[in-house]
């Protein structure tokens, strides 16, 4: 197993990391306070090629390896986790087109998506089905040579900002995951209305919406075969879970760096707090968790790069890295004492931003279910 990142991918991840530390980090508190969509970050990242990092060069993207994609995701999160989450939702949408789309669909959408001229969203969750998306109620029926999609999707990142929404709907009468199809819904065609953004705890600039669909979609916007969309949805989530794991690594890294710096600066009882074993052990535990999260994320990226399914590796990385990010950001806040609790420092934001990683793209409980299913099937 080799975890080596190609020179071009390393160069891009390095460029994003420098930009994230200098520009995105300076904007992150304001984005968090206002809950505004981080449009400037997204535009500037698009100019670096980041919106097409997962898209092969034949469709106008960077065509980075899975290590490169994870490296860019981690780098963005160091600056602003909300921006990384919004870009991550765009990756879910473009990954769905890559996995399920035909050549015409890829040529129509991906070059513009890679340049950031159009933004994507991924609509699977509904008000009554999150962990169990096979319970979806949204329907697609044949109408005028295309499909009419009717239903409500819930918690959709980029829902009101997106130009195209990869939408899953029930096109047959079979129960569960059978009979679900995937569609490209182009928002300019009308028929999709978004709620106000949902007020949330963290990653506040990455806005989520309830979307009401009553729209007509041409036949040419069906992704993959009719009734085979659920497989696309799950394959996309495998990739997305590695991206979420990389976000956990990014948040863990920035929080640990802050905790180390504070431990060397802050004094209590006439000593730097970093001289106390109680603090040293916290730092050691944080560093071990971060390293393990990074290794599991690298292993999942490696498994993705081999081709074939990597569902178990993605679930393990997502589970561990998201829980590690929760622990590391919490300990980093603790090491900062009262200052960590104030909004003057970013520690409390890191804690809030890390919390979602254990919920979206499959909660920690669902990752455990996925891992256990593989163990018992082996
Ligand atoms: C900020 C944010 C962004 C999001 N972005 C998107 C997006 O872009 N697109 C999209 O489609 N969705 C998105 N989601 C939805 C997200 O993926 C779901 O919220 C998540 O999958 C959990 O579903 P739920 O909220 O319906 O929880 P529920 O399914 O109602 O689960 C409630 C609790 O029960 C637990 N649980 C459920 N089933 C089991 C089980 N079998 N065993 C043990 N425990 C179980 C869960 O782990 C959870 O703790 C987003 C959500 C948020 C909050």
C-alpha cells in the first residue's frame, strides 16, 4: 500500500492550503456570523481548478488522484469548513454525473462545473427519510417525452445556489431502493422552489434548504438507467465519505496546531501550561487521533484509487475521522480555557463545524452498520 501523492496533486493541495490559511481563514468568522454563502472563496477556488479537482481532464477538470482530492478537501477545511462543505456538495453532484452519466451529459455539464460556471447540489434526503433514503417518496412520472418530478427534498446543501441538482426519485412501483432513478434537474428551467436557509449550528456558510419539486425534466437528463439510480447514490456517497473524512483531518489539524501554540504561550501557576503533564497528555492523544484519522483517510483514498468498491474503507475513515475531529476540537477548546469559549478565537467554531461530520453523508451509527454488514458478510 503506497500513500504517495503525485507531484501535480501535491502542488495544488499546497496552493489551496496556503490560500486557505491566508485568505479563507481571515474570512471564516464573518461567514460564520452572517451565514452568507462563501461566494468569493468558491470563485477564487474555481480559478485554481478546485471545483474540478475530481473531474478528469478530458471533461475539463484537474483529474486529481483520490489522494489529491482528499488533500484539497483537507486544505480547504483548514481555512473554512463551511466553504469545504459547499464545494463538497458540488463534488457529490459532479461525481454522480461521472458515475452515472453518458458522454453527452458529461460534456454538457462537467467542463462548466469544473470552471465553477455552474454549481451542483445533491438531493437524496427527504423530510421522512435521511438515514434510510430507500424510503423516499419523491416521484418521477413519464410526461411529454420526459419526466415530471414531484416531491420534497430536505437539508440540501447549495439547494438555492445550485444551477443543477442531482435528484433521486421513485420512477417505478417497486419497494425500497428498487425503482429509484437519478435525474439532472437544471434549476433555470423552473419548477424547484427553495425555503429560506435552515438555521444551523456549524458550517453556517454552507446553507441547507428544503426544496419543493414540481418540474419537468427532459429524457436526456436521466442519469444512468431508469430504476438504477440508487446504486449511483450509494457509489457517490462512498466518495463523499472520504471527502468528509478529509474534512475531519483538516479540522483536527488546525485545532491541534492552535492548541500546541497556546500551550507554549499561556502561563498558569508561573509555568507555561504546556509544561503540565495534564496538557501534554491531551496534546499527545489529539496527535495520535489525528494521525490515525489521516491514515484511515489515506487508506480509503488508496482503496478508491484501485478501482472497484471501497465502501467499508470509506465508512471506516468517515466514522473515525469525524469522531476524532469532535474530540480534537473539543480538547483544543479546553486547552484554550475561557478564551476558547469566546468568539474572539476560532476554537468554538471548530467545535461547532466538526459536529456535522458525524451526521451528514451517513451518521456514525450508519457507518457502523455499513462496517458491520461487511464484517458479517466476509
Ligand atoms: C448540514 C447538513 C447538510 C446536509 N446536506 C445534504 C445534502 O446536500 N444532500 C442530502 O441529500 N442530504 C443532506 N443532509 C442530510 C443528511 O445526510 C441527513 O441528515 C443524515 O443522513 C441523517 O438523516 P436524518 O437527519 O433524517 O436522521 P434520521 O435518519 O432520522 O436518524 C436519527 C438518528 O437515528 C439514528 N439511526 C437511524 N437509523 C439507525 C439504525 N438503523 N441504527 C442505529 N441508529 C440509527 C441516526 O444515526 C440518528 O442518530 C444534510 C444534513 C445536514 C444537517
